């Protein structure tokens, strides 16, 4: 028996890795740009658990591309809540220029036995 619990979950993982156009936008929108570098921007990105229906990197790329608008908006809202500051003519081609997609098929749950917690970010605080 292995000394550490070894459990995988029935999800895969996708991480969007910003590219230079994403950084250019971050710095162009704010009158006092945060001054982050591309390496700093890439350091801590959201990770998305996705269905384990994908079979490799190419399949994951297609899956993400079909949902590009949702992924794009999740990045934009992390920087600026006001949609009027977001690029208005977003497209799948623009998404591809702004982000690389990392795909990971094995997601290990090293806290197996601990319940998963969920937080609904769409519910206003006064309604929680």
C-alpha cells in the first residue's frame, strides 16, 4: 500500500495561460496600470475542472474553443468588473491570440475523505 492516499477524481483540469495581448489589454485599460510582467500575470491563474470526456490535448483545445466566450469573460472579470472596459469585439480567433490552454488529464485528490466545498460566485452577498 502506498503511504499517501492516491485517488483521482472524475474531472480533468484546464488552465488558461495569458499571452502578450492579454497583458497589453490589462495595462491599457487602467489609467494607472498595475505594471505586471507577463511572467507575473501567468503565475496564478484560475484552474477549471472540466468533464473527463476529453482524450488528450487536441480534444481539450476543441472543447475549450467551443466555450471560448465563457473562458474569455472569466479572465476579463478577474481584472475589471465593468464590461464596458472589456474588448467589445471578442472572437474565438482573438481568444486564441490571448491564451494558451494547458490541459491535465490526471487530477489527484490528496485530501480524499474531506468533503468538497462549493462557493456560488453568481449569488449576490445580500442573498446568501
